[in-house]
């Protein structure tokens, strides 16, 4: 539900306060069943990436190349999640660059769905502090 409401939510254990992604019924750290969805800021840094030239799903055949990212979320204990980088699919990508979440809604689909995409933040810096743009 969170993405449909333009909210990024990540599971957090009530007992030990650790964050986790992907969603589970049990805490990866303390094995408690007391997990809650917590809103987090949809910003992070590129941890890894791949330029996809040959999409594996037939529905994506006309959408290549595209950039798939693994984004680390500092506001959620450093958990990492996958998403696409918007913009030119041939752009230079630098590990550590700051990105911001973009909520993309598809209400016309059956069933409807929402995605979290990523965009380079204006004036983004890498972890080493050098400007990327």
C-alpha cells in the first residue's frame, strides 16, 4: 500500500529495532514475529548497478537497454533494494552517487501497480565527496 500513497516503507523489528528487506514474517536478527512497516525517506546511494541490454521478460523486450540499481538506504539501517535508474540508459553511473525515489503509478493496468524508480539527485555527490555532475 505504501507505494500507492507515495510512501516508501521498510520492515523494522519492534523488539530489536533492526531493519530488513525483503519482507518476512520473522526478524532476520532476533527471530521475533513483531515486525512493523516504517516510513523511510526515499533517498539512498548507488551500491551496485547493471546496464541491461537483453531483458529477460517478454513485456520488457521493447524497453532496453535500461539501468538496474541496487540502492542502499541510510535511513533504514543500510538495507538495499533494487530499482531502475531513470534517464538516459547509456549515462555514466558511479557507485556511491546519491539518488532519490520517484513513485510511478500504473492505475490502468489490471491489476494496477506502483513502482519505486530512482533518479540521480541534483548536484549529487559520491561517497568520496567528488561531484558527479
